[in-house]
C-alpha cells in the first residue's frame, strides 16, 4: 500500500493550477433557459448529498435539483450517484430538453450524472469539498450557467467567480468552495459529472494544459468486450479489503481489516458481493481488470485466477499513486 504522503503530494500539485477556467464550448443560453422554463410543471427536488454512508438528508436551504441523467435514469435521484449496481442513463426529463441533450452530446467524455441545480435568492452553501472530484480520480465536475445574474457567485479556494450564461466551465471542486446567490432570482446551472479524456482536455485553455501534471491524470478507458465463458470463470469467493468500498478520508484505520465477499454472475453481469449483498457491478476494461459500475478507474479489481495460487488485486488510484492489496480466492 502506498504512503499517504504520496497522495498528498499529488493533491498538492493541483493546487498550483487555477481553481477554475472556462472551456472552449459555448451554448445558446436563451435556448437552454427556454427549455428549463418549459419544466414549470415539474417539482424540483431538494439536494441530497451522497457519501460512503449513503444518500444524506435533504439540504435545508433553497438548493433544488432536477436530474437529466442519473443512476438507472431515475428522475427522483437528486444526488450525483457513484459506484453501484446501475449505469448512468438519461432520465425522462432529458427527452423534454433536446437542446440540452445536443449540447451534452458535444462534451467528448463519458457522462455520469447531469443535474439542473437551482440556488434560490439569498441562499448559500456551507464551505465544503466534493471529494475525489478532479483529474487524479478520473471524474470532473463541469458547469454551464443557464440562468444567472450579478451576485450569483462561486468561491473556489478563496477566489470568487461569476460565470456568464452558456459557457462550459471547469472548477477543482476537491478544493474548499461555496456557492452563493446574492441576486433576486434563482440561479440555475447544468452540473455535469464526466470522465477525464484527452479530447475533453483539448477544450481547456492552452496555458492550463502547459502546466497540467499529465502523469497524475486518471484517463477513462473504454469498455472491453468479454465472453460469457470468461466471466463464468471469474466467479470466486474472496475477502474484500474493508477500505475498498469506503470513500471516506479515514480508510487507513481499516487498512488491515477484511470483509467477507464474493464475485458472482448475477443477471448475466459479474457482481461484487460484500457481506452477502450485491454491491457493485463490474465492468471489464481489459486484461481481466474491472472497474466498478458507475465509477472510474479510481477503483478496480484485477483477476488473476490461473495457476496454483488464484488471487485478486484490489486497486485504488490517485493519479500515479496506486494502492494495491492482494487477496487469495476460493474458486466456485
């Protein structure tokens, strides 16, 4: 397992870059706004943050959401989702927003959650970090302002931004940040979680790219086809490192612990089972290595079941830093 100092060094390298930059993609803000206005019959759901402990309670201040893309395509999901048993799919609301869909299709990266997020007049979030949302973890959080006005601001790492409507923006939301609306009307942004790709990076300003620590960018890998006969052969029982399904910053306390687990074929999909319950679908990214369904290559499972000592490598990445724990298995 790698040293925490290595991960902190990776994080530190990103602090040398601007906290937010505009990208080379623009949309017609009036057309976006018109489609949002046509959703007046829908109820905006309260923001419910997600963590390793599950989906949290609804925020008490005026921060409302309509999901355009979510785990399983569920319109009622206002959280950003993450690793689990379902892929991200368009919700029925996306069908009512064809121009949104057109603009989103122009983002050259795999899309995870896409949400319309409305911050009410006078509302402000607490200062927080989104956690594992930046290049070293392979997932970026982008914004397109749809409805905005002076006083609608994002403060990222102490620097205040007001973003014009219709422009695609990137910010490092792993840094401390606050969203606040000092205007008299709702501020509405499209908030997009997506994978990191070379094509997406080409939309960044040239000066940003010249300073980018490329060796710490966790790029998305394409799904690699795999035969059913191969998948059947990967079924096994294996103890899972206790910190593998835990995205908190306190995983080191559980580094020496394990949880009973198995990898089995369920509904024609290879699935990681933990404590008897299906937890994560597994997606093949080549060479018998699998990422978790709905997540990036930040967390993968490498199967090595041939030979006299069949085993599984549980891998967690932060940029170039790789933590790995090897577990022996019992084939089933």
